[in-house]
C-alpha cells in the first residue's frame, strides 16, 4: 500500500510540474499563450525551440498551426514575422523580397492586435534596416522610446542595430582590378 501511495504522489507531482511548465501556472504569458490547448501550445513551444536553434523555416508550420487555433495572438504573428525575416536574410533577392513582404505583413498584423508590442517594434525596425529603409527603422525606434522611456531590451537592441547599420552605398567598395599597362610600341 505504501509503495502504491508513493507512486500516486510522485505521479501527481510530475503532472503538476508538467502543467506549470506548459503554462498552467505562474505569471502568465504576454500574448495569452497560457490559454492555448496543449496541442497548439505544443506547436508554439516547438516553434520557439526551433527558433532558438535557428531553424526558422522548420518553425513556420508550427507557428501556422498555433495561429490557426489563436488567430488574435500578437506573439504568434510576431514570431511568424521574425521567422520569415530570418529565412529571407539568407535567400536570393526575389525569394528574400517575398519573405520580407510576408514578414512585414505579419508584423503589421501583430501591431493591429497590440500596437504597444515592444518586440514587434524592435523586429520591425530590424526588418526595415534589412530592407534599407532607415527612416522607417527610426520610426520604430521612436515608438520604442515612447513605449519604454526608461529603456528596455527591445529599445537597446534596435539602437545597437541602428548604430551598426551600414547603408548599401557605404558598404565596402567592389574590388577594382589593377590597371594593365598599355602596350608600348
């Protein structure tokens, strides 16, 4: 009987630990992800894990599944924008432009849901820098100054990206081949 009781208590403790780890307890998520069913939470958690390991393209289908169940979650839209931006950064120009357009659309949808989402403003500013739209990136920086006048990680990160930005025309010049001497007669 004692062994049975021990296993029952251990199983209950394990279940409680898993519930807390899956968002069932604690301080709550920014985008309401704690209210997700376990299937969509699993997709969201899987996507975040893949993003952490820089497997952006692999994260997209999981985020799309999470979005299907929670179409008004700014965090999911933000991560969809981020993953498309990161996939686009490594692609050729036409594919890159398509992924950047998708990224921009997802960020805009996130801001339509939550105009004060600091993470979206940071990532959107970084996207604008990748698109060489310095004015739009500064606009996002201004939004972050308003949202966190005392400073915040998002503001600091975008500020560093702005400071490191090198416009395409100021990038390293192309190597010019050495002049060949003219033939003498």
